[in-house]
C-alpha cells in the first residue's frame, strides 16, 4: 500500500504542478476573489446543488448521483487506504458497530448504487443515443468504466467481507443450521443442533435427538471443515441482511455458497481494485476532460460577478506607445482565468447545443472554440512554461525583426481559430448561460476581434461603413446628428438643455431615433410617459451612440471615445441623481454595466420595467381590448444579459383581451434574433440558414396573430424573418405600441 500511495500521489503531484505552472503563464487578472460570501453562495448553488446541470433533467440527475456519490465515497477510499496498513482501520469513529459507522455505511451503499445508475445513463448517451452535442471519445468510455468498476469493487469487497465476518462471529448455543439426517443405530430421523464451536468458529459438537425417544441423546465429535460432504457443511447459512450495508448484503447472498478461500480472494480483489482505481482515476484527470472534477469548483468560485460587462482594455494610449498588443494575439496573452476555463471544459456540448451560429450551420461552435485553444495550449506546454529571454507576454517577442516567431507565439487567428468562427458570434450569451461550470466565451471572442480590428485591420467590409459613420455622424448609419431628435416632432418633448431639472432622462438610442419603424415605438413610449405624468427630457443632438456596436465588433478604441464623451454629457446633467429609461436593450446594457468603468454610474431601466411600474402604480390604465394571440420574443441583451423577463410580459398581460404565447425556446433559452455582436451591420456568415429565419420559425410554431419584442434590433430581424416565411400579414409589434393603442383608443361599446 505504501508503494501504491507514494507512486500514485507522486505522479499526480507532478501532473498538477505542470498544469498549475501552465495556468500561471496567463496574464494577471484581478476581481476574481472579491465578495467571498457571494462567491461561496454561487459555489453552493451551482457546484454543489448543480442547478445548471438540471437544465437537462436526466443527464443532470445522473451527474448529481455521480457527484454526490464521489463526495460520499471519498471517505471510503481513505478508510480502505488505511486498511492497507491495519485491516481494522475505520478512523476510530466509523466502525461497523458504531452508529456513525453504520449510518455512513448505509449512505455509502446507497450512493454506490446511484453512481452505477448514473454511469449507465452516460453509457447509454455515448453508445446508444450517441448525442451529437457530446464528444464521443474512447477516453470518456474509459473514465466511465473506471467509475463503474470502482463502485462494483467496493460492493464486492463488502459482500465477501460480510460472509467472512458471519462465519467468524458464530456464537455457542445458537441453532445455526437445523437439518434432518439418518442415525446409524436407528431408522428414525433426528434433528441436529450445533452446540460447540472451536476457536476459529467451526462447529465441533453434534447432538442428535431421536424422534421416538426424546430423552435419548447421542453425541458425536466431527470436524466440520474436514467433512465438506456432510449435511452440516451443506447447510452453512448466508450472512444476515444488514440494513446499514444494503448493497453489500444483497451481493453477499450470491457469494454465500463459497468457502473461505475464494471469499478471501474476492475480498482482496475488491479491496485492491478500488484502492488502485481511485489513484489511476486521479492521475488521468489532468490529461482528460474530467479535469473539471478538480477545476470545476474553483472555476465557479472565480467566475465574473458581472458577466454582462466586457472588461475594457486599460491604458490604451500607453499600450500603443509601448507597442503592446491590443486584444489577444497569442495563447499566453489570455488571463490565468481564461486558461482555467480551458481546463474546465467538460465537452458536454451544451453551449453549442444552444448557439444560434452552430444551430444554423456556421463554423462557430463554442465547445470546439474552447477545445481548439486548450489543445494548442497543451501541445505547447513545455515551450510555454520554459522561461526564456525571448518571452514578452505584453505583445511582441524580443527577437530579430525578420525572425520567424516560435510556434507557440504564432497568431491564434488563422493558425488555430478561423476568423469566420469569430465573426459568426452574435454575443447572445446562450452558451454562457448553459455552461454548468461557468466558462465564458464572448469575452474571449471579442478580445480576438480586438486584435484583428485594431492590430491587423482585418474585419468584414460592411463594418468599415459602420465605423466611419460612427466616427463622423456618431451613429452607425451616418444620419445627421442634428436629426436625432426629429422623432419627437409635435409631441412637445423637452430636451435636457431646455429642462435640466427633469427627473427622468429618456435615452433614445440610434435605431429608435432614425429607423422609421423603430420611431413608432419611441413615440409610443414617450406618449405613455406623458399620459402617466412622468417628468422626462431627452438629450436630442447631444446624445451619441453608446458605442456598443463598435465594442462588440472589436473596435475598443472607438467605443472608449463614445463612452467618455457620453459619460461627460450625462454627468453634466447630474444623471447619477436621475433615472435613465431606454427602449434599446443594447443601450441599457452599455449604460448600466459598462459605463461604470469610465466614471458613469447610473440607474438605468428598460422601458418594459418602467411601464410595468406605471401600470402597478395605476398611472396607466389599459381600456380598449385587443383580441390577439401574441407570441413574445426575448431579447438577449434584455434577458440573458440583464435578467429582465417578466416586465414585458406583465405589460402585455395588462392589456384586456390579449393572450400571451410562449415558444418552446423562451426566456433564458430564447434564441437570438441574429443582430447582436455587430451582426446588424454586416453580412451573416455562410451557413444552412439565417439565424432570424430559424428564430421566426420557432415563433410561428405557436400560431400567433402577432409577434412582440422588446428591442429595435429584434424588431427589424423578426420583421425580415416574417417576410422570408411569407407571413408579412402577421405584425411585429413592441408591447409599448399595443399598450398605447389600448390606452389611447376609447373602448368600443
């Protein structure tokens, strides 16, 4: 046992040290250990209770069985290792005759059986169902087989041990095996009772009672183990069923007919198989997808507490002066947390199962994006962890200008990741919401876009127009900045310059300011606020694009220019003491979650939240019934980014006569419309179909009279999708439009 433990733990220590050293090549990243109470709560909910695993019910249940079983059986492994030195070892308090030991034995047996059931589910997924989302590798089958054999070996050890213990603990005066045998001196049959045992627990005294003469007894000396054909040997009993060891007791019944020799062999086989497989399994972890067993909990603990926020590039001017890379070019420029993400990928494929790009046949698969980077990292492990004078993590290797960079320092884009993979991402975060171990994807993809755009100047041609328009007209379409407030013509809406004391700032956004269809939503929202008596004003020409399209497209420099300008404008009007309302979820997310990095901390709400509050306060009262079946589409930046799901539904449900329908893919599993991540301003990558067409089909499956959304980008994409499906007769409406219709139009009599 000493050799086994020293070898197993020694090899694992070496492997773990290699993985730790490799992780530490990553760039430093702060903010991963703050708010420990909140992080521990997240670990409890998502690592222990595994709430995200349950989103796939059967797989989640099976995984929960295996996870809890491993936790419970960890103590068992420690006890067995101790028994390699002292067979009676039980940590002093877990003995078979102690209540704590019996309680533990019961749960240990129950979870051993549950682990077996869990492994059978995953064998089914891999060998029979062969789920496309999973990586169907031989490695997975080997790991499952090891887990299954560990559990069976443990039960076998208990079964053999129970039989041996029963034979060792027979007590005098107890009738163990009453049988009938013929007496040599008489023709009657007699009942045999065992009355004396030798030092090893074997019966040595037999009393025979004749049926026709109850008072006559004959005593005969016999060697029980020396007469295997005797009725006494054949009548050897099974061990009693022990409630505290249910699995072992059931298995023991199948071994009851074996003699001590085979039982001892099976006991040792179960003992050494379990003890050795635990160490073999442990040493496979750092080199397999099951490394998440070790890294999963740390990854959940160190997750970003602000997943809707993209981390900024700090000190961009300084980086440019020092010639440092803007974005991610090389594998060692990822942070240590990103490398921990690579380690933790379980290859379950849940991310790709819900990725709109993957579902529509694009090259992007979040799972394979992560695995390609992880495999490249592992492939160059030795080179990356070898400290040399040529290493310069900040950007460019210290080498001759014409020298070819070493393989591990080559550009990831093209060399490892196809650019088309990066540009297919809609930044919808469906992948991140599904990942049970909280791996992030959008930040990595945007970081690599930043390098392409700002260092190599490579991006889809259509984005060039958007970038130029943003620089010159402060909106991605190039409309004159002075026309930004024209949507409010004849409404009597004041500007902040005219009414700086306004309690609410209505941040309109680019598309709601310039797009003819989106303007109708903007006007309806303004009229609803006026009807409710809200004291609000707009920025009009002082408002500029929040910079969200530029940031998601990788043009961080342009985004930061907009962020600083808008924060300066808002602070000039004391926006931190007001409330900001917007109809655009992209503006909402940028103002609320990303502007704090630039000194702008504001209370920002979506118009769905604001209108639902006005309805509850009785300031808005729907009157006219609208008899429609309306299916609601969740915006990614409203739902998955900011957890707003109920407010727009509450507004719709407040309208008399209106029925709200839900597609199968709804709320945090609602599919993206295809416009996010700057996709609105470029052509979609080649695939089997367009994202908006698939999403529209999902909505049409509910047989609606109208489609409702809460985002100007979604409205445009779904309107086009309805046209593509020849369903232009089905209107695409914002809930604010329907609410205004119900309030502004008198009820019919």
